[in-house]
């Protein structure tokens, strides 16, 4: 056993021994001194603990100290009744605290009891009860907040687990404190009963056994009883105070002393007012003039000193910040930091800074957080951290979007203007600055704040600048989300799934497929806008077919067929006939005949003239669907789908290619054309 374990065990055992065995007065003095020392230790630790969970065993400490204190009461009672000499500590408390006066000692003792019962114990009990209730009620909300941060990538799995454990520990702690406060209340009640027993029993023992007269017995035993009560009630009061401090701390993460002094005496204006009022009371009232004037001037001087300290600290902080910046400039350039490439960057000119500055009312940062949450819910993957920074080399109202350090798109906005877009049915034109919407390159018009209400009443879609940037950024992320999915991201997804389906993950990874192969399948799905949120179905399908092939393209097709409900719901509205284009069987045969298999995968070796003829036909059919206001969707046979998609993706990026096996049976389709060669 460790020394700490032995010490705790000895502390508890000593309490039970004192209840049974008669201990000498000298040893009782030692135990009473130890009890006082422990009480002060608990008090100061409670005051200066930074976090309440630093004393997570406080309810147990409360129980042990209460048992030990009751054992001391019993031992002192036995000595008082048996010998009339309970030791120097009890006698000193009885004579010194009461000044040797029976009445004064009795009054002091009663006041201590009233303070402990009515003020500290009652208040601590109520605060502990309310805190426990509020902590338990807040647990679901805190858990949801952790899950949201985890889903958006703000924290990792380890941090999420640490926060969940802390929430559970806090709930257990405050729940235990709610019950442990009853120990202190019961201890005070027991002390009161023991005091009454000591008085009655002591007088009886003095008169009947020691042949003392009534007045002598009364004086002797009441003073000893008061001393015994005080020597136990003062540590009990300290423990009660410690409990009150612990449950009433306004912050779960605060240094008690420094925060309390800073909050109480950290505002010079308040100290000036207090000083002026005290001086005024000392001059115009009969109160002691010297005392009130001295105290008032002290408050004014302290306020002036604190004001100077605050100003000095501000100047020192500014100087320190400037020195840090200067030191960074003087330091040799750290080349390693230049090698870091941010997955997603949004750079903007100085004219757009107010949109990203919270102090100026900008909410662009909040919108970026919402983008990450939206994409996570829509596609089932975590978007990397989006870096926002200003760039003085850009035009004031220009912004650019970079993926892995390379610019992929740009846009320009007019600050304090709104973009009005005609949804197609508004005939009346509105005056403004012609432009194009950056996300979908639709014609639009910049209008002023005064024109906004009229444009909306006419039927125009009116969008503010932050929404324009957020929509553009969202579309760029959707287009490039597949290349942003790293192996580490896939490993995190696998770890999350393993918590609920360990058998499936153990069967698939790495026995059947490696991490890189699973990454390729997930990237293939994301590339065509298919959500990977249903990771369980994806992994079940991979486990079924990975035993026959490890070709990631073929495995992707199997997974798509398993996700046909999600694909149908995404591209084919329910209770509505969807217009589509089919693929000529001859074209399908030509495509399959041109497929060449190699060790690294399959590729198309189609005649260029044949390819051009197919692309021209696809262009005509896509235009036909777009003229009808429909999404360009082409239906193919399952075996041809991935090759036809690969053939057309460089020419028609928004073309949706779906196989017959990826469509639910209840979906109604209408063919409006056929792709021929």
C-alpha cells in the first residue's frame, strides 16, 4: 500500500478507536489540534483551487472530517464527565474565548451556532441543490455542443472525449455535493445535542459523584462544555465555509483570490465614489470625523493607484506586443512555416474587411462555420479549416478562393449594395450596375439599399454581399471536396464507425481493403455529389464485394447501387415525372469495346471522331433539357455508367450520369432524347 492510502486509513480508524477507547487528555489535545489544522487546510484549498474538479473528492473529505470531529466530541465528552479534565485545548477555548465569563462564553457559543445553522449551512445547502439540478439539466445541451464541434472539425476525438468526461465528472460532483452538505448540517445538530448532554451530565456528575455544590459544578462544567463546543464548532464552521465557497464560485475556472480582489477593487470610479461618501459622512454627521476622513482618503488614494496601474499595464501590454512583432521581424525566416499549405483559403481586399470583422458587425466568420456544418450534414465529411485573410494586392472589393494554395475562383462585390437576380418570370427591369453572380455566372444587377424593398416586391431574388461570398465558397467546396478528403479524414470516419460497428470495420480494414482504397471509393462518391454520411451501408457493400475485386471504380459502382435510395432522392423528386436522356445501345457497345484493362486500372481507347460525335450529341440533348428548365440527367446501363461519366466529365462538369440500378422502382421517368454517335 502507498503511504497516502495508509494515512487516510489511519485517519478513519483513529476516529472509530476514539469512539470506543478512553484516550488520555494529552492525546486528545493532539487530535484537536490536527482537526483545526485540517479544517484550515480544507478552507484555503477551497479558496485557491482553480477549478472545482480539483476537489472532486470533496464530498468524501467532508464525510471523513465529520466522522473524525464527532469522534473527538465523544472522547472529550467522556473525559469531561469522567474526570472533569478534557485537556488544555478544551479548557483554553472555554476560558479564553469567553473571557472566563460564563454568560459571555455562552452567548459567543450560541452566536456561532446561529451563524452556522441559519446562514452558512442553509445557504450552502440551497446553492448545492440548485447547482446540482442546473448541472444535470444542462448536460444534454453540453453534449450536443460537443457533438457539433466534433462534426465541424473544431475539436478532435480525444478532446471530445475529455470534454464529455469532464461534464460527467461535474454532474457527479455537484450531485454528490447536494447530499454531502447534509453531513455538515447533521454535524452541527449533533454538536448541539452533545453540548446539552455535557451540561446536564456534567452538573449531575459534579453534584452526585464529586460532591461539588451546584454553583461550582455549573461554572466548571458549562465552561468546559462551551470550550468543547467551540473547539469542535470552529473547525465545523470552517468546513461549512469551505463548502459554501466551493459551491458558490461563479466560475468553474477561476483563481478565487485574484478574481475576487480584481472584481471588488478593480474599478477606480467606484473607489472614488466610496471615498467621497465616507469623507462627506465624516464632515456633515456626528460620526467620528478622523476615522471616516482617513478611510475615505484611503479609498481615493487606492483608486488613483489602481487607475495608474491599469494605464501602466495597458502601455506595457502595447510595448510588449510591439516588441514581439519587432522580434518576429528580426528573427531569421522560418522556412518550414512557408511549406504549410492551407486546404482552403479565402483572401479578400481591404474593402471586404468589415464583413469579416466582428467588431464592425461582420458575420462572415459565423457563416464560414455554418458552411462547414452544412457540408458535413449534406455530404457526410468534415470540411478542413477555412483560412480567412486580407490581401492588399487585391482590389478593395475583390476576393479569391484557393484550394491547396492554388486560386480556383474569384469574385467581386460592392460594399453597401445588394445583388438582385431575376428568377425568370419578372418582366419589369430594375436600374443598377449589371454584373454576374459569381457562383453560377447568372446575370444580376447591383442595387442600393433604397432599391431593395422595391426589387423584392417585383419578385427579384435579393442577396447581401456576405451571402454572395458564402454561397460562392460553398459551391467551390462542393466541387473540390473529393480532393480535400485525406487519408487522416478517412481514418477518423473509420474510428467513429468502429465505436458502433467494430465487427464490420475489423472485417474490412485492413484485411480486405487498405485505407487508400477506401479513400478512393469515398472520393469517387463525393466527386459526383453523393453523400458518404451513410458510412455503414458503404462499408457493408465494400465488405460484400471486396472479396471478388479490389478495383476501386467497380467497388464505387456497387456502393452507388446500394445507395440508390439516396441517389434517387437527390436527383429525382418524388411524385413527379423527371425528364431524362438515355444512351443509345450501340454507343454503349462502342464504349465497352474500347475499354482497355491494365494493372493500374481501366481506360477508354475510343476513336477521336467517335468521341466528338458522342459529345456533340450529348451537347444537343443537354441543351434540350436545359431549355425545359431541367437538370441534365443521362441514364445508362450499370456497366457503362462509370466509363461514360469519365468520357464526358471534362466536357460537361454538371452532367448527371445515373445507371438504371441506381434508381428506385417507384421513380417516374420520361425520356426526351437519346445520345447517339
